[in-house]
């Protein structure tokens, strides 16, 4: 079984900006810089034949390149935040690509969770310490005007995730090129 996901790798200059944000965080376990990415679809644990089917489905997707901008910080976990992340500015092409990947994965036979897609880059995992909550919320509020980018998205990848003692290790298994907008047919 291979734990897999589809994601957009971040360019070095965006990753560096996010590492600078991480350095100023008052709490949490920062995600290692090499693990910073934008997950498009989490596929879960797959047998290799099913992963091959997913690869073929992803390889058939034609989509155009687009721009993304990191815009502010956010928290997941409502009353008990557990994830501090960098948010992404709204992007119709990103949502379109994500929906197509989700559909392709389902058609290949992957049983995906039915969660609403919230584009983000996880920066830190937070503990359950309620006293740290105010410091984290203040850091998020102070970073409301944080921006990085825009940057061009020219590809997405299929990644393997291996859970380790300290941090997961991600390996890109396959890369899929996005085309210049005039090269991507609208119905593909």
C-alpha cells in the first residue's frame, strides 16, 4: 500500500517566504521546508494497481497554467486549533483543476473523503494547549496582510507520503505538466 496525494509543489522563493513566517510563529511544530506544498487531492492508502490507474487518469487531464498568490494565515480546528496554515487567494483555475483531479481519482476507483476543498499550505501543527490559543490567534490576525506571489503553476505532482517518527517524507512519483492556456482545450 502506498499513501498518496496530488499536490502543487511551491517554488523556492515562495517556500522561503513561508519559512520566514514559520520562524515568527509563537507556537506549534513547523512543517519542514521541504514538505511545504498545496494538497489538491488526498488519495489515502492505495494498492499499486489502483495508483497506476490514478496516474493514467491524471495523465489524461489537460489544463492550463495559472497564477496563485498566498494571502494571509488561517487556522483549522475552530475552538481547538490544530493546524496553522497559509491561505491562498481565490482562484477559479485552481478550483477547476482540483475538481478535475478529484473526479479523475473517483473514476479510477479511489474512495475519497467528501470534504470541501480549502486551498492552503500547512505551516505548523498545533498542540491542544488552550493557553497558546490566544498567541496563535494574534499571530494569525497580525499576518492578515501577508502576501507571497503571485507565482505560476506549471505542473502538479503525484506524491508518496511515508510517515516517520519526526516528520513525513514526501516523494514525487510523477509530474504532470499544465499547458499554456491556448494549448489546453476547454473541454478536456
